[in-house]
């Protein structure tokens, strides 16, 4: 079952909870003149996500399908979406387009640089490159400049079948999730580098009002403080010999 919640004006969180992982997989539909879906989702989740999208718009009218970095839970169902939405384009960072997407997708991607703006009607989107944050050379986060929503992918990942939106601090559950991941086969999933703090500070400077989180609750409040605090948590958990 897909839970649908509006976490910001015209931003709908489509959440599928997987008990085996104790984790939510969240996808975000922005309803506008040219609808945008952030996270194509796992291929196996496509039927459920298509049904959820159909509760909000005609899936065939999707125009933009975007994500942070090339990973199955972000792009696995991309071609299925492109097949049912004939005018839709993949949207990612320029690096993602060049190194992965144009060979994988059935249509070429719009590879965005920091200077590119995507207008969907009422809303304006800009990609901010964040190499290896959360992971992947091609990584970036998408910022909607009108309502100030930051689509932050795996940043602030935390476990549980949690509320769609919270105003509570995400740092503690995020750090607990990092510590849990470090005890298993997926340890080392997020590197800490000399660029980490600067990238997160630049995202904080955008002054987002909502964080659209891929795994766990989205957040509304002082997002800039959370982003700057996150740098310290990443350093504490991953900057180790």
C-alpha cells in the first residue's frame, strides 16, 4: 500500500513501507502544469506507484522524472514511467546524464548544471551538485525555489514506519540509522571528505523550508540548522580510520 501525504503545497509524498528493511521508500510528486516526479522508484514498486500517482494526476501527463544519483531505488522504474508518459524526460545532474543515464534510459536526459533552471509552471527547480553526498559521483539535490523545498534523497535517512512530516529534530534518528548501517554489510555507504561540510553549508544557505526525505519523515522547520548539524554527524560516523 502506498501512503499519500501533501508535505508542502502541491508536493505529495508517496510512501511505501517495507517491513523487512523497517524502512520507508518515499517518492515525491509535484503537481503543476508540467508534473514532476522525484524518484522513479524500484522497478518492482512501479505498479503501486503508478496507482498512487493516478490518484493525483493522469500518469501519462508526467513531464519530468528526476532523482539524485544512479541507484535502483531512485531510477529502477525510470523506463516504465517513460513508456507510459510519452512527453516525460529524465532529469538529473549533467554528470549523471553523461556517465549512466543516456545509456540506460529509453530517452535522453536533461542533464542540469548549477546554472540551469527547470520551470514547470508555478515552480522553479535547480539542481545543486553534491558529489558523494549522500553517495555517488553524479549526486545532486533538487531545490524548488518558489516554496523552498529541498529534495534531499538519502540525506537524513532513518528507519521505521514514521510520520509523513515532522517538526522534530532529525539528527538523532539519522545518527542512529548511520550507526546501525555501519554494523551491517552496507557499511561505509556515505563517505566523509574535505568537501562535505562546504557542500552542506551551501545547501543550508538556500534556507529551505521543507526537506523531502527519501527514507523516513520529511521535515518542516529550520532546515538550515539541520543541514549544518548533519555535517558534524557524518564526520563523527564516517571520518574514522
